[in-house]
């Protein structure tokens, strides 16, 4: 979890530095047999994926190989986008209610969203 969040933040930092907004995270999941992969061999490695866990409908923990990457790097925060942000901030009276955001706010919203969604496995 820590590795994934750190890497996601580094990637978002680079996009912020480049003035890029409007990107997405593509996540691929493939279920694996618990015996197929040993967590200890995977964490800390340089593989482009990691192992995640999720409970199914029956509350059974399932093991998944998770691959992810930032995609749809559509546009920069141009003067037009800056104007749109300014005008919508005035119209809706609060910048957080605006869909278009400067790169720093877009990055923070993006990273914080995934910090809430990707959680550490809790043994039960």
C-alpha cells in the first residue's frame, strides 16, 4: 500500500510540475490463487504490479494481482483553463465545487481520492 501510494504521488507530482490536468488512473485486477504468489517475494520488488486483497460478497478474502497506471493525460492548465477555473469559482462561490482545477489542486484531489480507496489489508 505504501509503495503504491508513494509511486502514485510521484507520478502526480511530475504531472503537476508539467502543468498537466485531466488525467485518470487505470486499474487492472486479476484474481490469483493464494498459493500462487507469496506476498513476501512481491513487496519491495521492482515488478510493475503488486498484490491486493478484497472481500467478496461472502466476506471471503480474495487475492488479486493489481496493475495500474496514469492514463488520459489530456491537457495542460492553459490560460483558457485558468479563466474557466476563475469564472466557475465566482459562479459557484467556492473553488472546491469547480470541476477544473489548477495542477496542484488537481494533483491533491487525485492522490487523496486514491488514499481513501486503496486501503491496507486488515487481518480478521
